[in-house]
C-alpha cells in the first residue's frame, strides 16, 4: 500500500504548477492524461459536474476552475486554440469525485486530493487565525512545493549546477548573500536548513522569488544555464527593490525565529507521545 501511495504522490505532484503568486494549480489537460481519459469531450463533462458540485457547496467556481485556453499544434502544423483550466487542489478533488469510479486511478486520486486539500489550502480568514509558527509551517510547505517545481523548470532550462542557480536568487534578494552566508548570519547548526529558520514574512519573500523565477524561465523559454542564473538573480533583486520602495523590512533584517521548524516538529511529537 505504501508503494501505491508513493506512486500517486509522484504522479500528481509531478504535474503540479505554481503561479506567480505562489499558488499551486493543476492543468486540466495534464490531469486528463493522468486520470486516463482519452477524450477531452468526456473529461470536460466530468469537469462540468465538478463545477456544479462546487457551486452547490457555495464556493466560487471561477476561483477554483480558472479558464486557461492555450495554443496547440496539430499534425498538419496548423495551430488551434484549445480549452483548458487551471484547477485548484479542491477542484481536482471534485473532479476525482465525479470521475469514473471504475478506474483504479480515480479512487487513488480521490484519496490523495481529499487528504491534501484540507492540509494545504486555507482561506484568508483561516490563515489570519494561525499562530506565527503555524504560518511558518504553511509557508514552508509552499516554499518546498515551489522549489520542487523550480528545480524541474531549471533543469529543463539547461541548469546543471542547482546550488549555484539557487545562490543566484538568494544573492539578488539578500543583497549579495549566498545560502551559506545566510546560514552563517543566522548562526545555524551543521546541516540546518535556512528555510526552516525563517519567519512567515521572510518565507513569503522567498516564495514570491521562487514563483516569479519559475514563471519567467518558462515564459522566456530559457535554454542555457547562464541566462537561467541571471534571471534568478534579477528576479531576486527586483523583489528586493519592491520591498524597499514599499518601505518594507529587508529579508536579512527580519528576525530569525528562536526555534527551527524541525525543533517544533520534535516538540510536537514528544507532546503527542506524552498525551
């Protein structure tokens, strides 16, 4: 059973995207293939049922199912516009719920998206009610998902040295500091992760950097390492300049939390054992 779970996580996570605001979404066309629907016509019928279920739950359909038409080249080299959607995690869950239950992959999708939807997506009201440590955990998960997608995009863009690529982004955002410089400034212990030792505001700055870089690499169809590194640096610097113009706090001046997220997780486990 563990092997099946691992397989489905990879299957759905591999087609996940992160937009310029750090929000995750799935392309309906890509999800169609994973859920083994050969015809878009039939799959769109499932999407329409999911949209109706969303409407019946008093949730805004247009926020969960975002129209996203794209151009597609046919066998005769003619280019046509085809329909698509950017689906939220909740939308994917509703699609799975309305899919062909005879397909094993549909049952697996139902389980996966049901568990992950509640875990990953929070309303603005819910987020505002979280403690700072809970916000850190939520943002850290977003950064983790974003970096996963950015790494895939970077490799496709010709990046071979991912460490140098990520350092370029940090240097732009942190006024020349590399990941190692940030590590030393925060006075972290051996092998501690710098993202695990950031507050929610600093994590938000980095999520924006990650999402914007991912989007620009794709938009510009980058195909070499030098350009990819340059773009990551420039995106980081642009975000830094924006923070400065708005009178915000520079990321290197934001306080480092007293406890890393790893420490918080250990404490939580100890408490649960005692309970």
